[in-house]
C-alpha cells in the first residue's frame, strides 16, 4: 500500500518545506542589502563573539557557496560562506553569530546538542537502512521488516526533533549576545529576528515531514497487524 490518507498531510508539509526554503533565501537576500550600523563583517562578528566567550581557539574559516554556513563540532571550526564572511549586512552578522551560538553550546555542553551528537552515528546508519527495510516489508508483505524499518526510521525522526531546540537555542544565544555586545542597534533587532526565524522554519518543516511519515508507517503497520 503506497498511497495512504496521511500522504495528503505529507504533501502539505512538503509544500511548507519548499515555501520555507524560498522564504529563507528571500529573507537572507533582503537583509543582505541592509548594512549593519557597526559596519562589521560576519567574520569580524564571529571572531569577536568567540573571543568574548572564551573560544579564541576556534578559527573562523571562509568557505565557498551561499547559505553553506555551519559550525563543525568535530574540527571545532566556524565556517562562513561568501556573503556572510565578507558581508557587512544584518544577514551576514546574524548568520555568523548563529553559528557561533552552536560553538557556545558545544562549550557549555548544551544537553540537546550533546544528545544530537550521541545519536548521530546511529542516525547515520539507520537513515540508510530504514527505507530498504520499509520497501522490502511493503513489497513482501512482511510486518516484521516494516517494524524494523519503523524503529530505524524513528531514530532519524528523533534526530530532527532534537535539532529544533538546538537551532532555536543557538539563535536565541546569538540574538542576546549581539545586543549585549553592541553588534546591532535596537532598530536592527527586528531584521535579525526575521533572518534567524526564517532559517529555523526550514528545520521545523523538515521535522514535520519526517514525523508525518513515521505516523503513516506506524498506521500501516498497525492496520496490517489487525488484518492478520
């Protein structure tokens, strides 16, 4: 059974995901044209925030692309894309400080970040095998395979759900520190919030899709069990 009533909700969530991706790009581009009053670049903001939080050992690297910014917890480095590293805009400073927020989480062992790091090896394995088990279970009408597929898929869903507080907390830390350290003026706080909230929405949409898919698989499994 490959079509299910839950597919309607999944399609709606997928549409939300596409809209979120469009919005984050549009919001970033919009505020990339708005200079930050301090005139600092994203790289300068990241460096100052890292140093102020006892993380002078973490480098800030320049990487190609757009919206490829991230904090690497393994190499312990903040990597910023072209328009963020060199940009002197609200978007550039907001994204750069958000990534530093992750570095600060790492330093203080933020519980949700620790949980995400611990579950990652499991998710890396389960996300590859879960679809195979589910497809095989549906084609062969083997509830046991579907059950194992659901269990493995649940790990991936848990990872995405744990990611939500990690991302929101990093943005909250960044926003608070940007104000405290004088990176932005009060009049610029609204723009910072819009940039960070737009980015967070993409994670919400992705988690919603995965959660709805999991509910669908559990529903199908329960239905097949009842038929037996």
